[in-house]
C-alpha cells in the first residue's frame, strides 16, 4: 500500500498525459517516508460517461482516492495528502485557471482483516 486511483473525465485526455501524472504521483508517494515504493500503485481511470455541474461541455474533473493501511498518524496522512494534491494541482495548472474544473482527493484507511495481498515486487526492490 498505498494505492491511488485517479478517475478523470474523458475530455482531459486531449490536454494532458495521464501516464505522466501517474508517474509524478507515484514519485510523490515514494518520497513519503511512510510508504515503500514496492507497494505503491497509481492508476488513472477514464470516465467516458459523466455529468459535471451545469453540463457545460468544457467541465472536467479529476477525483483521486488514496487507499492506505490503517494505523498511520494524522501527520503522515496530511503530509501524503498535501504532496499528492500539490502534484495534481501543478499538473492540472492550466485547468485550475478556468471556471470548469474540479479536483479532489480523499484518503481512505483499510481496516485490518479486510484486505488480502501478495506482492513479489517488494523483495526485488529491497535487494542491494
């Protein structure tokens, strides 16, 4: 963990490289001491069907949800949230200057006993 999902309106693809956004967000998470790079997953999911506010065709959104294991302090969660949101704000700066864009982030904690994982990436990254 952490896993970050970015749902975005399809009309953003003509303006932005969403793979680049995923990589930037991944690096921002890896820079947080509480998270190991081997557990980080960032994915962007295009939403082809959406309605935003007054249905203006130029309206767009990027909604981020960060799922993390329970037990991290409020300070750790706040630092991660600020880092992620800052990267996204910078990335979407041209859209942030318009009256047609919504950017959001929510952090969700996964409670013990409600998540199952196997990860063969961790050992590879810990070598050396």
